[in-house]
């Protein structure tokens, strides 16, 4: 009976439960707020473009997480939920988290697949890591249970034993994210050294990859520390923030990459070189014919990375035959340059092969 519980214990339990509910609600508000301030970008970069695999994964992550948390907020605060009903559905909170975090990891894996020129060994390795993450997380969640609350307290909250694999739902994504982070840095060095035409996107890859890893790793680490050290009724307190920030970071990552796709070709390394040649000629009074060099952008990399997920990284925007890899790419034909540009490159270089945007160009 409730009167058998010391008042001081009830007060502490009520305080902890209220803190957990407010923290969970604040995480959900952060998620909704980010949706609101980025909805315009979503319309322009997702809804107004061709629907692709990347778009579908983006929408599952973005709206699936919001729907899940609307359910969880209700579970935390609806007094009409009976104990029997809570026992039947409480695990939904954990297993949907595993599924949606898996979607986030899949987006990151397919980015790496594109970055490594569709290397199926890399893809297979990362999918095995992802499968291990899901299996261990689900096994850990199978040990979970409804948090016991004093009579009269409202809340259907999922928790688990501190001495088992229940925290694997936070351990395992950290391992996957670390592997992806390392692969991103290693592969980005290849494009950086070649000064690829896709460099604006590569830079965005590295920036977002570092930020994503640090934020998600910190959130998961905080979850593990709280779960290991906090009192029983606060152990699951940080779970909501961890998933919400993961959803926000993945959504921002996809939208940021599509923003790079809006960059003009003149913002690429090769585009700037061609503009320099044309500017020099114009200052001398000569006419500058238009050429096909505007094609040479990193936009195709963007399309292959977050449009048709998992396709190769290409350095020449609209031409399917030029590939950037860790080996020399095929030379573009003279049709990519007009006669004036070819002459200017010859005058400014030598008979040796020069590299523009990571492509060996004989001039």
C-alpha cells in the first residue's frame, strides 16, 4: 500500500519521475522544433526533387521518429493506460528505437559505399557490423521490463537491468559510428590529395561526419554513464535525447549534402580555374567562347550519394565515363573544353600532364 512507503521516498520518486518526463518532453520538442526550422529546406531539397532511396530513408527517419515519440510521450503521461496494457506495449519504445537507429546507420553506410566507389567488401563489412548492432541491441532489450512505479504514479516506462546487455542499445551504435567515422577520414584523404572536382561535397562529408560522430558518441556515452550510475528510476532518463539527436543529425546531414548540390559549378576547383582563364582573357579584350566545362562539378557525387544511394563517386558532373578513384582517372576529351580554353591551358602549363580537379589532363 502507498501509506507503507515513507513520504520521503515518495517525494523523491515523484521528483525523479517528473524530471524524467520533462527531459523526455524537452527532447521531443527539440525534434519538432528542428522539423519546423528545416521544413522549408525539406520541401526544396526532398519533396520538389525526384523521390529516391535516400529520400525514402530520410522520410522514415524524420517522420518515423516523430510518430514514435508522440506515442512515447503519451505513454509517459496518459493516466488511462492500465498496467496490463503497458506490459504488452512497453517494449515498443525500445524496439522502434533499434529500428530507427538502424535506418540512421544505413544512411551512413550507403554514404561510405558511395565514397568507396561501390566497394562491396566495404558494404558487406559494414552491413555485418550493422546486423551485429541490431542483434545485440534486440537481445539486450529482450531483458527489459516496465519500470515499477508507486501506486498512483503515472507512466509506462521501459527500462532494464544494469548488469546485463540492456545498455547495448547505446554501446553498439557507438562502435558502428566509430568505424564509419574512421572510414570517412581514410577515404576522404584520397579525394583531398587529388583535389577532386567533388571537393565541396567531400569537405561537407568530413565536416558532417566529424560533427555527427562527436555528438552521437557523446549522447550515447552519457546514456551509458547515466544507466550505470543513476538510481533505478532515472536509469532510462537519457534514452529519449539520444534518439532524438540522432534523428536530427541524420536529417541535417542529408539536407546539408543536398545544399552542396545547389552549388554552382564555378565553386569547384576546376570551375574556378576555368573562370580564371576566362577572366584573364576578358581583361585582355579577347572574346571568350562558351564551353562545356560547366559540366565539371561535384554535383554528380551528390546525386549518387544522397539521390540514388550507393552509386559510385564521379568527378565529371554529367558524363558517365570519368571516375575518381585511388587510381588515375581516364582523360576527358577535348570536347569538354573549347579551343580557347585548351590554348590557355597549354600556355599556362607545359607538355606534361597537369591535374585539374583530380583528372589527369594532357595539355
